């Protein structure tokens, strides 16, 4: 049983878009498909300022560059390595702060304790689409004059109290990778508050070229091509149907696992519209099997799950030497890393598939 599968639109719908591209002869460099996708994303994400990129890592890296940051960036160890790598590639120093053990997101108190005179920004992650404490982090950023960036790779379509998640902070990055609910095969997008950033972001993702006679800054090739954008437009047509199917799957998981000792579903709280991208559970001490035993037991039953995020970014070779990476300073992250298991989630799962996964979890917990 697969962990996930890419949401594929009707092939004929995509072929029609490809025919448009073939007739135009315009394959990249901001053609019609890209501009159409930007408009669709503005509506869907409810943010006026949107830019697209070839992938989410590039988008996050260029967001940091566009903000002209220096020194240190306070961030989480409980994330995919791309988050920390973007900080490093931008010439900045990641400073790890501990997480909230309940949500998996940055703990605001730990963030504030990590701020120094060299701190220029906070880079927080909406883990599994569970929103960070956006109000508390916003207050800390304002108090210390810091930029606030959100890695919203898991949070496409998330809302907090009716407000779009991409409207918080200075910039938010959305991954449009094929493993995400909405995708362009590979791709990324930024939403940002300051409209004046659009010019620099355009330059940064196009080699810094302002016109044929003028290179204004050092940039890279970070553009989304027309094939990617066209796929995204087609995926958007079937997105709501897939979301509804996943919501049904998640509800079945929650209902069946509600009272299983040592198994806790990690989901957003009240007032949050979830992303339906991941189905994370915590395998706690009340279970008779630990997380790794559950993972191996599922693999033996040909059920693919994922120990996500493992390893912590603070423990991988490029960053383990940093003072902030010491495990004793990150007890919640160290603990959660040993407990999380992401279960299969996609619209193609049948009731009996979910029941089978839950049976394995229940059996493991009861051993």
C-alpha cells in the first residue's frame, strides 16, 4: 500500500494545455500558462502577491535572499533538510530552537530565548499543515525587528480562523512537489506581504537579468516552466474532489484510532482548515510497540509509512556541530522524532485499506 500518490488530472485536459503550449511555441520564461497559474494561486491562496518557481527549495532560498538578511536565522530542527539548507545556501547561520511537543511547530518561548544581536529572521514551519502559533511568532518578530518567513510546504489551502495561512509573516513558501496535494510535478510558490519584493524575486529567479543590456544582481535560474504551470492548472480542476476524498479517509483514521492506547492522531485544532497532505500519528509510551517496531511491522505487511522527520536537521552532518544543535537544548524535538509515523493518505484509499492500517496499529499497540 503506497504512502501517497500524485494527484493526476484527466490526461485529455493536460493534452489540451500542451496543445496551447505547442501552438504558442513558448516553453518557459513566464508564458501564458505561468501567468494563468499565478492568477489562480492568488485566488486560491487569497494573497495578492504570488510568485512561482521551479521548486520549493529554490523559492525559499530566494525568499531569504530577497529579504537581504544577515547573520542568524532562528529555525526548527523538526523539518525536512531543505528548510535548513536554504538558510545555509543563503549564507546565513541556522540557530535551532525547540518545538512545541503538541504541534511539532516552533515553540515561541524557545524562539525568543534564541534571539541574539545577530538574529535577522525567524524561519518557522507549519509542520504537517498544523499552523504555527502565528500570533506569538508575529509578536516576537515585531518586538525584535525581525523578518518572519514561513515554510508552508505542507500547508497549501490551510486557514486559521478563516484567514489564509500565506497572509501571515513577511513571506510564505509553498511546495508544489508531486507528493503534495496541489502540485506542478516539481515547483514552488511564494506569497508575500510587501509588493515591492516582486521585482527582486523576478530578478533573482532569472539570473539577475533586468533587460538585455543590464544584469542588476546575482541570480539563478529558478523559473517555473510552462509544462509545470499547465499541469498545475489541470490539477487545480480536480483538487476539491481529492480534498474531499482525503477528508473522508482522515475521518475514518481518527474514528478508528481515537481510543487506541499509545496512538494519537496529530491534527490541527479548532478553527483550522487542514491541508489533508499528511496523516501523522504519535506512537507514545502507552503503546506496547515503539514507533520503529510499528514502522517495520507495516513494511512487513507491505504498508508504506514514513518516519517523518527523521533524522532531525540538528543531528545531520552539516549542522550537528552548531551550538544550538545540542540535543539537550531540543528535548521536545528529540522526543517527537522518535514517535511520529505518517500513515498512507490519498484519495484512492478504500475503507478496507484504512481498516487494514488501523488493524496493524491496534495489534502493535496491544502486544
